[in-house]
C-alpha cells in the first residue's frame, strides 16, 4: 500500500506475515506468492531490500534484484554476495529497464548466481546454450 503498487498487482496477490506460518528468512512468503500466481518460484523475479529477504527468496528458488535502502558500503557488499542478479539504488536507475528487457526476452533465461556469488553483467545465457 505504502509504495502505491496495490492497484498494479491486486490485493489478492499481496502476501503478508499473516498469510504464512514462518517469516523471513524462511521462504514461505515467496512460496505462497508463487502458489497464488499459479507459477513456480523459479518464474518469480523478486525485488528485495534486505539480506534476510534475499536469502528467503533464494531459498524459495526465486531470482532476486536488490533495491537496498541502506547505503553503507559493507551492507551493500553483503547484499551483492547474497546471490542477486543486480543491485540498484533507485527504481529510476537506467540499468533496471535494460535488465528487465533481457530477462523478459523469450530466447533467454536467467542464470541465477550461487549464493555468495555476485551477479555479473552478461550472466544471462541463451536458452539454447
């Protein structure tokens, strides 16, 4: 609600702490989101602002883009090391639409980095590789 995204996604697709048995870092919130969308967690692209949330999403099998709200360099390195596809400081970063275009291209699929491995440009592989 605070972000103003509710009209875009619909209230029935919003998962809160009241909807799941365990909170982050358990993957329950992302597993429930996938269930409600009728999709595999691997089909979800999660935007997270915390290491705990990133670990929860990764544990569910989701790809993650980090949008940290803390500017501390040590914290930002821990975000990158959590295995995200990319880190953006703002929703207006010009790299975000480019990443989304690449991820949504039908002939490509995401190569999710292992936990502890940061995302590197060019880490999206062709589906026929």
